[in-house]
C-alpha cells in the first residue's frame, strides 16, 4: 500500500475554517486516491471514499476533486465551544463503531460514521449532546431519511 499526504486548499468564508489548507492521508489506487482518515474541513469527502484529483502544478494543493466511489461512510463535525465533558460522548461513539480524530486547538472532533452504525442510537446520542451544548455539522451524510 502506497500512502501519501494530499493537501486540500480550503475556501475561507468569514474566518472559517481557521486554516487555509488541510492535509489528509490517502492510498494511491491506480490513477485515483482512497481517503484513509476523516477530514476536519473538507466537505463531501468521507473516509474510504475513492476520488480523483489533480494536484495544482505550482503548489501541489488540491483545489477540486470528484468522488468516484463512495465508501458508505458519513462524517460529523463536532464543535465543543462550551467546554463540555465529551468523554461519555466519545466512549459511546467508539462503542457504536465510529472512529474520530480531535483538533483540540479549535475544540473540534471529526467523526467517521460507518454505514453499519445503529443510526437510531447515534441520533439519540447526538440529540442528547446537542441539548448539552455541542454543535454538529454533517458535511457527508449518507443515511436516508
């Protein structure tokens, strides 16, 4: 398996995201890439997705990509602006089979939600912690309503 870090240029709108580029680990699959981790700021791309992208000739950043094959995974971005104890939240995520990464500097979690997750239990967890003050965004949601 040949892995490489790709850097995606980010569009900043009203100061967000707080960075102008995000690096993610990918596996080279023929002429495409398979995303190996869950991004914090790249919308429309989930762990396991296979996508095509051409790095910019000048700075090697990715400005555009096309998903060729969806993994079935979804992504939830979690913001903890109210300094809530999220240990019970993250422990339950792990029990459900979710994988997450933290970006403590910005009080963020990026959660990979596999297609096999018990969606009803996940939604109950999200509702509970939203009431406690966590904020959520769903840049990739592949569960039908």
